[in-house]
C-alpha cells in the first residue's frame, strides 16, 4: 500500500431541521476520523433561502452553540464541489434549511485492498446501494415467499 493509493470516495449531504446544526455532528465525524475509518476530504455547507436562492456558508458563518470548537475543520473545504454539484444539492434541500456536505475517503478499505493484492486479487467494482433500495428488495422478497434462506438466485 503506497501513499498515493486512495480508498473509495463517498459523500453525504445532510439537511438540518433548522438553519443550523447542533454541533454534535462534528464530534461524530471527528470520531470516525480519529478511529481511522474515514478521511474527510471536503466539508462544506449550503443554505437555501425561503425564496429558493442557494449559497455556500463558511464554517465561521455557521450559527452554532458557543461550546462547539470548529478549529479541527478549518481548511477542510477543498473546493471539490463545483457549481453543478451545489445546484443539485440546492434542489435537494428545502427552503430555509442548511445542508452539510462531507466528502470522505473510506480508509478501512486500504488494508483489505493491500491483502487482496498480496494474494493476486484486486477490486474490480465499487458501488453504493441505498438503504431504501435494500428495504424495497427485502419487502419484495417477502411478498414473493422468499426469505433469508432462499437460494433461488440468478446473477447477470
């Protein structure tokens, strides 16, 4: 495993129920970083005004409780999001709301990848299945009489 290898990169967009996060979110994110599970590549915030106008919000511009220390996150904005990304995020959130966007690398996969390479194997695909899709598939399987023990599957 070399320093120029990257694990899979993912993003999350979280819409907050008001115009500000509570601050607890930063502690949870930092915990995942401290455990070596992820590396934050970008952390940005987007607000959507009541009239639908969308704009970015700097960390310093967040209305947070006084006990929230943002020093860890200063400089985490890497401008990975372009105008089209910000417009899509703006379309996804409700007027009068703030959304936090975190782009992160899955570090836990690097050790797995190194072990695979050591044995001549390599990752060939990476993807994401949304929880809603899993639940719908499980519901459909139950309706069809299949279950967790069902082995009647065709792939391809």
